[in-house]
């Protein structure tokens, strides 16, 4: 049993990669479910869907724990505790809407898709050509969803201006971009501290994405001698081994 799970989660076979793609699709579907259901009252079918998603997350959690070599290190990962919070919120909806929306921390599981990088480069030309842009976009998106979830969870019960996910997302984006319309303002000390985090870390991630889009610092070219794949855009020699590299360039700096 353990060997089969390790094959699915860690091997390089076609079946293992299909399984990982399925997990990625499940994560994205979970995010969509969280966003959509925030606009509706929690009727019976939503509670049933909550429970089913929670069961799947539990199964994935148990499987990953079973194949982990360093058990103590497993408990030190942020994604582990994000999954625990997601499991509680899905399987215990009576905990309330505020805690329930912490299921948005499930988005941190997207970080686990980084183990798919080699396969994504192989399967998708667009990803291979724009890897830095995609990764910067993922980092910003994960941060945006997590902070929006935290704003919603901490403000929905005390702030009449935040009634659903769209309100929280609107506030997060206007704060991140430093637009600051002021029509929605956070209540309490925690709300203000979250706003500070969004402005400091969000702007940093946003600028990083803009830099990758408009002024990439590195280009991808595999050195034929040592295999180094990232070089300065105007590099003539490989910084690792010193051999000449033939990077395609238009001669612009």
C-alpha cells in the first residue's frame, strides 16, 4: 500500500503525473467552490459537498503523511496546517462562517504543484517559455486568495461593509495596489494589521511579477558544458564554467 502511494506521489511515471494533475484540478475546483458558495446561504447540498471535499482532503493528508520520511518535518510545513484548518472547516461547518472560510488556506496546496515543474516544462510549451512569469503569477495569486480569505474570515461578522468574498477581494486588491478608495475600511486592530501585511508583502509580489513581465533579469539557456540554465540576458560566458554561451538576442540592452 505504501509503495503504491509513493509511486503515485513521487515517481516519474505517466500514471503518477496524471494523478498529480488530478490533485491540481481538485485544488482549483475547491477554490472555485469556496468562492461561489460564499455568496449563498449554506443549504443542505452545500453541507454535503463540504463533507465530501473534506473526506478527499483527509485521504490526501493521510496518504502524504504515510509516505513522508521525516514525520516531524511534515508537521512543520505551513501547507500541513493549512490542510488541517481546511479539514476542520469542511467537516465541521457548525464552527461558523468565519472559521469556515479559512478553507481558503487550501490554496496553499497549490505550492505543492511545484513538484510538477519538470513535467509541466515537458508537457506545455507555453509554460516552458514563460516559467518565471507563471511562477510569479502563482505566488501573487496564492497571496491574494489567502489574504482575501483572512480579511473575509475576520471582518464578515463585525464589518457591515464586507458581506461576501467579492467585498473582501475588492478591499484586498485596492489595498494591494495602494489605490485606497476608502469605501471599505477594516475594523479593529487585526483588520489594520492585515491591511499592513497586504500593502507590504503584496506590493513586493506585485512588483516582482511586473519585473518578470517587463524586465526579466535572467534568460533560460542551457549551457552545453555544465548545464546551467539561467544566465544574464547579455551573458557571453557561463558564470559557472566559463564557457561561451550562444544566447539568442536582438542586441538590445
